[in-house]
């Protein structure tokens, strides 16, 4: 549950920053940027945890 909270906080932070960077009034570009960053973060976390899994 903690990782979901971290993902949500980071997603909204990325969206907020991208909203000001790409210009106010447009929602599409900041939303796509935040989604791509979220997918990148989740992929990196999955790749890092892939080798650490044991059944012990």
C-alpha cells in the first residue's frame, strides 16, 4: 500500500509541474507526461524487485 501512495504523490507532482511547464490551460500534454513518468517508475521498480524475490 505504501508504494501506491508514493506513486500517487509522484504522479500528481509530475502532473502539477508539467502543467506549469507546458503552459496552463492544456491538460493533454501534462497528463501524458505524468502517465509516461508513472509507467517508467513502475517499470524501474518492477525491474529492480525482479531479482530480489525469494521463496524463503
